[in-house]
C-alpha cells in the first residue's frame, strides 16, 4: 500500500478513527503557484458533501500510516447513498 498515489478522478476511504471512515473523491489539482501540490477533495457522508483542500504531503503521510485505501466508483456510490 505504500506506493498508493493521489490521483484526480479516483475515490478513497480514509480511516479517521476506529469508528469513523470517510469516503472522498479527488476533484482537481493545483499544479502551479502558491497552491502547488494542493488537491481538492469532495467528501461524502449520507447527509451532505463538501469540498476540502489537502496537500499531497498530507495524503502521503496518511498512506504511510495505512489510513487510506483506494476504492471503486461502485463502492463510493454505495457509501454516498447509504441510509
């Protein structure tokens, strides 16, 4: 899992704690300027969704901590529509 890279258009699960797992999609990346290597995430739960910026270094740290897992679009959809 240590070779997992953040990619625009992909879906991931982030384990925040033992009881809380967050699903998110990577919408776009800033490639230039002062926001270089910042990605925009769309975070979903069963009540709402919102955008959240993240630096590539933070994503890589989460990967090293084994808190990130890439998921399929079908898994992301199931998570977003769970009641």
